[in-house]
């Protein structure tokens, strides 16, 4: 039985352009990495050409995003498109770290920032240190989370907020309950 993949996101071109720029890639550099022409990539970014599934896999790997992020999401009424993201219509994002589930709360990646809902499963942790050229703000919704920022360790609980300004950080949830946080990241990295 053959399974078909959903159609690419209606915002695919704009999202790809935002992700490419955030990673500091020129059209030429990304096209070269993909083994495609600059013209082809430009057409994809302007939604004038639809890449194949194989192209999408290569694009996702180049941009270090899950393939699922590049595919469509539930239909949005026309008057809500680009403005509203319903609870069941969030796109999964992130680097597929075990114990972490991330969903995009922003309608797309075309703004100067992105908003992310993160759920940290009990007894999970990131194994390495993360450093990104971003400013990140977070707000704890539930649970407890240990966050190390710039070598200093903090334990966050519901109602706490934090800021990371391009500093090395890592997280751990050594507790028995999931922890949930809302992150605002500028510029978008997913």
C-alpha cells in the first residue's frame, strides 16, 4: 500500500526564504548545496515552482528542520490565514531532540520573530550546549525546568520568564511532570 505525503505548505516559499536567510545562506549557496539552479530555488521561494518530495527532503536536511515542517497543515479559513493558528493546526518544528516536542504558534516564519510552544517530557534533557545568534524570551506555563544560561543554572516554575541573548544554554527536566513553555525567538531559527 502506497502512502502519499500531504501537499507542501501554502507558505512554503516564504518559509524557505526566511529559514535560508536566518541561516545566512545566499540563494546561490543553497542552490549549490541542493544541486539546483538559483533560478529554480528562486521560483520555489516565490511559490512559482513546487519541489519534489526528494527536493523537500534535501531542503529540510540543508536547513536542519524536520521534513514535516515543510508540508501543509489543516485548512485555515481565508480570513484567518496568516493571522490565526488554531490549537489543532500547529506545525511541529524543532530538531527532533528526544523528550522535546515543539510546535510553531506563529502563522509562518516571515516575521522578525517566531513563537514556539515547547513541551519538555519528564526525565529528559538536551545532551549538548546550544548557542544561537538569537534573542530568546520564554515564559513557563507548567511544570519545572532546569535551564543553564551562560554557565549559570536556574530552576523555573510556572509564571517565571527568562531571556537568552546569544549565550550558550541547555535544559533539563529531571522532574516527574512535563514542563511547558512559550518561547519567542528572534530572528526565526526553525
